[in-house]
């Protein structure tokens, strides 16, 4: 089934000059780019984006990290792109993410309170549509 997903190159990825590499991997896998925009997040946007994490111990460090610089927001399209991109991204902890994945190849632990893991990808059809509406209101379905 053709899907859309919301991908973010987080501030660590943008600062390290990895935005192009993430776009390259998305395109090399055969997904289509439907939206790409460099954005500075706001606290209000992040509170909605990370609504399931509000109150967790890493929430405040996560918000500070996500405000620390611009993110590259991407909407990608394709058959089963939601699970496909999460597979490209690798597991949350970059230290143990499998080699071959974005996090496994390019990320590591910097000893901070939050996992700086280069990318975000929506985890379900419902969160993809919710997150696309937040980051790209003009692409909301
Ligand atoms: P992401 O999957 O994009 O969304 C939630 C983010 O919170 C996650 O990436 C990590 O950056 C961060 N995160 C998740 N779990 C932890 C944790 N246990 N400790 C620190 N940061 C975390």
C-alpha cells in the first residue's frame, strides 16, 4: 500500500552535514520525496510531535536537543515506506543499531541525556498523518 511518512534529520545530523546522505539513502531505496524543508522547531510544535513522550525523563533534554539547530523535515512516499524507512534508520540506540543503517553507520553515543540518533521516522500510518500535518500543514490529507 502506498504510504507517506514524516522523516526528520535532527539537529545533530544537520550540523554534521549528513542531511544529503540521508536524502541519498531515501532516494537510493526508491522512495519519492514529496516535501523537503529546513525548519527551526518550536517548543509548541515539539510538544505535539512528541506527545507520547511528555513527562518521560528524557523529554526535556530531547526538546532542548531538538531546538538546538534546524532540522530537515522530509515527507517520503512509497509502498510500505513507514516500516521501510524505520528499517533504513536502524534501532533507536545508535551504538547498537545494525551496521548498514543510518544510525548504525553514522551515529554513536556522545554520553548525553538524550539519544542523538540523526533521524526520526513516523512509526504508524496514524502518526505519519498526524506528524505530516504538524510539519507540512499544506500537505495534510
Ligand atoms: P525518536 O524515535 O525520533 O523519538 C523519540 C526520541 O527520544 C528518540 O528518537 C531519541 O532521540 C530519544 N530517546 C528515546 N528513548 C530514549 C532514552 N531511553 N534515553 C534518551 N533518549 C531517548
